[in-house]
C-alpha cells in the first residue's frame, strides 16, 4: 500500500531523511518511532505530497505522489502534529466543510458526515461548537477530517501528543477500528507506550536513517531469539525451594527474585513453559502467579537504537 524507494530530503547541509526504502502492506498499523529530529515528520509529509523529496519517490496504492499528486492525495488522510480547527463551526459543519473540499458528491455528504461522527465517537457533540471540545475530542475530530473522503492510507503525526491517559486509550481503540474497516495506518511517535498493543509493525528511525523495520514479532525474534521468553512468578512460602528449583534447571543465575515474587529468562516454546509450570507444582512450590512477560515496544526500541542489534 505504501512504497518508498530511496527517499531522501536535504536542506542545504542538513539531511532530514537519507535513502529510505520501505514497503508497508495493506491493513498494517505501522509505528514510526524515534526521537525528535529523527526524520519522522519529514517522511510523512513526503508521503502525502506536502514536501517534495530531494531524491527518490513515494508511491501510495500504486500512485506516484510527485507525478500524480492530486490522485495520490485522494488516497491519503493526513493529520499533522499541530493542526488548526475552525472553532466557530459546529462539529458536523466542520466535517461537512472538508467533505466538500474533498469533492464528495453533495447528495452523499450528510450521510457520510453522520457516519464519520459515529466512527470517531462524537455523536453527543454533533451540534456542539468546535471551540468547546476537549483536546482529545479535537484530536478525534481531526482524524474524522482526515478520513472523511475514505482514504486507503491514514498518516498520523504524533496523534497522542498532549492527550490525557483516557484520551490515549480512546485513540488506540479508534485506530484499531479504522484498521478493521480497511485502513492502512502509519503513526509516528516518540512516546513509545502510545504504540504498544496495536502496532503490527514498527520502523526505528534516528538522524534520518531507518535502523530497522518489520513486524513487531519478527523484530523481537531477531533481538532475543525465536524462543526467548521472560517468565514472572509469585508464590506462597519461603524462597528457598524456588531458588533450588531454578538452580537445578540452570535458571537461577539470571533470575531476579524478591521475597515472594520474581522473574527469570527462559528459552523454550509453549510446551516447554507448560512443562516447567507442571514441574514447579510437582515439587511443592505453591505458585500464585505464573505468566510470560512480553517485551514492550519501548524495550525493543532501546535495544535496536543503542547498537545492541544492528
């Protein structure tokens, strides 16, 4: 759905994006992560035609953005990090305005506006003035503006910036719904927990370079190996039997144990984890908790960006 080929952007002696090649399949939620100044915003702006690349090309759904910009932009919805809203309009008027700007058929606009208002969860604010909306509601309205013309691709630059925890959760739920409805979504962020739980793939950028890109599960496997796991346990009774069990299985040296809980790395598949649990119970350890701890996107990013895996 998105094809970037040797894409670069230079400003005099500053290279904002360098030789970026990337393919994002249809139906992905792609997390573009990296610190401020990594080149994320520049990349998104080149993808939607707001910036012309110095070299290379961006292709959206088979359409070259620079050679056929208007047709390509019809495929894209873009929400900038800082975007303005017309505060003296009502919510439905705001969306109606952009529906007309995108040249939707006049007869279809009222139903499409109502559909989008429902999709972004602003039904109770349909007739409210935009200036009275909270920051989170304005963010949802901005996404509504970006999807009003049913784009195949949605590009969101730091969409969770400034939102409170509840609004961040609502934003993640909205993006999942949009993906389920057929959108391919690229979300840039330097706040990595914002991308946890819903990004299907990620790209790690620093200083204009893409360090690594791929599905989250594949990158985790590349970093830690196919069967690398972290097991967290809690138990009743003394710590001694737990230490002895882990020592017997060669797991104690890297375990972090407290009085009644702890964690340790474990190499093995699901069957091996199940067998380990059964053995712990068989020797009389009274487990109150036993589960695998998934490596977070943030932990994965730190490993990829600090030279541990290159």
